[in-house]
C-alpha cells in the first residue's frame, strides 16, 4: 500500500541536468529534493514557483491539482488524528506521524463511509501497520465521528 502525503513545495534552483531542486514541507520536517523536470509543468520549473506536491517518502509523485484545498483537508484530518487518536503518543513530538494515512481516510470520508468503516480502518492501522493491540472501540468511533464532523467530509474533494 502506497502512502502519499501532500506538502508545500517551492522550487529553489536548477539541479542536476534534467532536474530542479525543490524544498518540500515546512519546519523541522522540511527537506530538499532533486525533482525530474518532466514531473513539473514548465510554469512551475522557475525559482520561487510554489505548488503542492504529492510525495511518497521523499519522492515527488505528482503535483496536486487541488493545491491549497488539499493542504486544508490534510491539516483538518491531521488535527483530529493527533488530538483524538494518537495511538503511539507522539503527536506532541512529531506532528505529521500519521500523514501517511490521511489519503485513505479522506477517501473514506468522501465516500460517506460509516463510523464503523472508519473505525475499522483505524484498527487495521493500529494492528497491522503499527503492531499495537488497538485502541478502544469507543475511542476509534469518537475519532470517526470527529472526522465526519469536520468540514473535510463535506468538502467533496477527492
């Protein structure tokens, strides 16, 4: 299963032949990557060009067409996961620990998935991905409700 996340991106300068240097992310999680020019529209290849990048690990996969809208969605889901879920207790230390799950959670919300479906996905993450015993059903259902209540669920973005 690929885990994509969306990051703010700014072109720094030309890189190696056929590449540009791009800053991805913000703050402590920020990093610089060499990106093949064919992944960027010509208008985005100039220094100081800004866009939203879809990355897998540290590799740019594509440019996010929805741009800033996706950053808002990602931030809303991240806030709920960090404040209400946080099964490994690191949200205060590493604010983007659960970003790899945001895309799938958003797709569940966009499909109007039930609280149980969202809770089941969170349990799968806890048990299969994190190798934990799983948080309580009540906590996962509360997280699911809070995700559904957020404006993410009504954004229609997918």
